[in-house]
């Protein structure tokens, strides 16, 4: 059974993501109103890099975990993909995206 990606969760404590979404006019909502049947989290095991046309590009090594236990939805915002800027959302929030927020110092938390 194929389950389509419907959006992204981000912790309310990551104010940088909230500010970014507001500046881009991206809609987000409290997670309690989102229908999240299956929730997966990315765990960055290590940061690597690849040479892409002469530039070093961040290439995180990821482990994807399905969160089987209930999460406290009150601690998260939900960014749905069914909006006009859905491509921007995916490009910005996917950890392996060469244009993602992970490539900017403002969004690095380590």
C-alpha cells in the first residue's frame, strides 16, 4: 500500500522554521487538526558531503524511523503540502535537498 506524503511536522520550539514559513506565506497549523496516520522521523546519523559539479554539497546520512507510539501533537506544527508552494516546502525541508534549509547556517542546530 502506497502512502503519500501529506506534509511535515516540526517542533514548535524551532522558531526559525516558523519564521521562515511565515515569511514565505506558507500555511501551517497546530498538529491536533492534522490527520497523521503514519508519522516518520529522520535521524541524521552523520553529515557527509558529495562533489556536485565542483561544489561540495551536504549529504546527510539518514535513518528513517516510523514513530509507532503516539506523539504529543500539541508540541508540533503541521505544514500541509496541499498548497500553492508545495514544491518550495519539499525542497526546503527534505534533508537531502541540495537547496534545503539544512545548507544554511541559520538553520543548523549542531
